[in-house]
């Protein structure tokens, strides 16, 4: 199902087709390819308003996800199954801090938002954060493979051509060092006691 991409900010140019395809690949990876999702790019001012309205935080954030899958009244009105809202100003700052491309940071935020729509939540505990990080990693690998195939098959398009042969840094949003490694179960071996 095509992902609708809406650009509600003016600071950055956005290739709607490219990000729609990336989100479609992410949905396929998460086995949600029939879901209808809207991807919305906004500025910090709008994100501050949304973050305050829905999370009670008076500051901007990078990505918010809204799932409407269980809202039947909205489905009857033609609403998508979910929305991912990304502040491109915040994404730009984070890309600079992480020393990755702006494009890669946007993709990482799309991956993160899609995982939230799928039901993952890293804020509810270490185990859940690990599950979400693993889902992000798998989705990132799937997107990267599908993305390279898709780009190679596109007609000459200047906005897409710049990504041909580019080394990408898709990994999702949750940093690897913030997720504790899984605890390994200790295997105990019973020794036979011998009596002398």
C-alpha cells in the first residue's frame, strides 16, 4: 500500500516518492504492508505543539507516532492506520550530532516510528527496548537492501541519483549502547557426587 507523504515545512526539500518507498519497505519488513500510513514532515514549532498536546512536554522532539488501527470510527472516515510525524529541524540537528547524513537520520526516524506503530515501545523497560532495537535493526537491513534495488531501477532523477552507491547508515533510532545486551541464561551442570 503506498505511503502518503505530506510536507508541512519549508526549510528542507523533501523527495516525497523516495521517502514513501522507504516507508513502504519498512512496512513490508514489519509484515504490515497492507497498512495505510501517513508520513508527515513538520517544523519544530508544530512538533512542540504536538509534543505538548499529546505527551505534556513543552519542547520539540524528533518523531511521534499515532496509531489509529483500533479506531473503527476513524477507519470509516478513510483515516490511515497510523501517522508518523517527523520534525526535520530536529532530525537535521541529530544528524550533525551523530555525524551521519540528514537522509540517514530521516530514515532512522521513519524506522523508529514504524516500530512504534507496530506496537513496540522502548520506554516501558529494558526488555521492550531490546525487542524494539532488534526490530529496528532487522527493518534497517531490509530497507537498505530494498532501497538499493529500487534506486538502481529508477530512471535518471537528480534527487535519487545522489544516493546511488552511497554508503548508508540505517540502524533505527535507539542507540546500540543504550540497550543492555540480553542476559544469558547460566547453564548449570550437575555433578555427580562421589563418596569415598
